[in-house]
């Protein structure tokens, strides 16, 4: 077992956050007429082009038909040839059998609802940290790319459970607690097997 990326658990200085994160958030902010949501944008992330240094931005936002009963999150992926939009119903996501884009929507939705991990960079970044290490250790297929982010389904809960064990064995207790936070989110949405 090897841990390859410990940066997510690092500290982001207030000066950096005020100069960079605020600008980034404001750039994407939009208002909505939906009373239960003040800002439409929930979070941002990146997809990497396979075998390239090119990254494309993606953002999660409340869809026009969002409601508390039917929480639909729109994920917008910007590419060099335009943008693609995906409407994802949070109620249809099963973290035991989900795509990367579904998990991106779920993590950002959880953060917006106050049930996320509470980490500095959000639940999506925490899950990325877990995924990168799990893929490096051979436990998980790396799908952080434009060729598979919306088609490859995996068991994200099992991956996090396996990595929690690795982090505990390595003495990385903070990281193992982050994983327990992720499992807390996922357990609210996991479908029971028949």
C-alpha cells in the first residue's frame, strides 16, 4: 500500500482563498428564482483528456427543474469544441454503482445541503484524493477523463472502505476520518440490494 497524494489534507491559507477562491466562485455565480437556492453554482472540478495535459472544467449547479422532492443537478462540462450538459437526479444515484459525473453531482449536492465532509476543498476533492490513491494501489479504475467519466460505473463505497483500512494501517487517521465522512454521505443514497 502506498499513499501518493496528501495535498488535499493540507492547509489553504486565508490569503490564497481570498485572492483566488472567491474570484473563482464569483465568476460562476448566478442567481435563481427558486426560493430554496440562493446561488445556482454548487461546485467546480476538472476532467483530464486522456494522454494529454489538457483539462476541461466542469461545474455542478441546480437544474431549472430542481426541487427538494426531485433534486436534479446539472453538470456542465466545457470542452474546446463547446459544452455538454448532463441532468442528474440525485435520487437515482447509487454510490455502489455510479459514474464519476454522478459522484461529482452527489458530492456537490451534499456540500450544498450541509451533509458533506466539511473539508476545506469540499467532498468532491476528498473523494478525488481517495480515488487517486485507490487507483494507484490497483483497487479502482481511474476514470478522471473525458473518455469515461459518464460511462464507467464503479463501487465508490467499497473503494472508500478499502482505503480507510490503508490509511489506518499507515497511521493517517485524519484521512481515515475523511473517508468515514464520505461513507456517511454515500449511506444516505446507497440503494439496498434485492
